[in-house]
C-alpha cells in the first residue's frame, strides 16, 4: 500500500486536532479548588468581573477576569433595549452584592476562555449565581448556545 504526502498530511492533521481537543478539554475540566478574592477591581456585567487574588502571583492574580459558573445574564450590548435594561439590572445587583461583601470566595475554579477563571462565586457564603437566578436576572447556562432570548 502506497501512501501519498497528502494522505499522510491529512492523517497527521486529524491526529493533531484530536490530541488538541482532548488536551483542551482536560484543561477546561480540571478543578483548581477554591480561593478568596482580595479585591474586586471592576464589574462588567451580572456574570463577569475582575478581581485581585493576593495569594497568586500578579501575572495571574492581578485584575484577573472572573466568570460566574453555570449562569448567563443579559448582555450589556444586547440585541434589544429590553435586554440592555435587564443587563443593567443584573450588573447593579452584582455590584451591590460584590461591593457589599465581607468575603468573596471562588469555588470549583476552572480555566475558561479569554484567560479568565470560571467559578462558583460565593458572596458571604451565598451563591451569587443562585441569587441572580432567584431575581430572574440570570438563567442556568452550560457554556453552549445562549439559553434565553432576553428580548422576548
């Protein structure tokens, strides 16, 4: 059996893609434990903020992006005025909870997209994600396609 250069290249490409996919999945599914946030530096929307983590080196722990795991809030740059209004409410809710907290803990941390931490965020022992859902400012989200059309 004779193998052409093109066939060999395709085979190696398929193997490389398969290997990269397994590696990326292994990294994203790894649980990095828990940590306490030293300071919230900025809040973008209801489910995304930046924080300092004092016990981490600055390259990782200074103004690191945090995404609340398991939820999705309306987007600040939403498709309609209703979504933008709900996004402001969700952000304001998160601002009040995060800025007023004595302790913010990131639990079950994982590496997410955009060099940020995806974690269960606990504010004084209560889940920020659950609080946002209870206020109807977030929906359960698994990272796939958007779970809700906020404009309806």
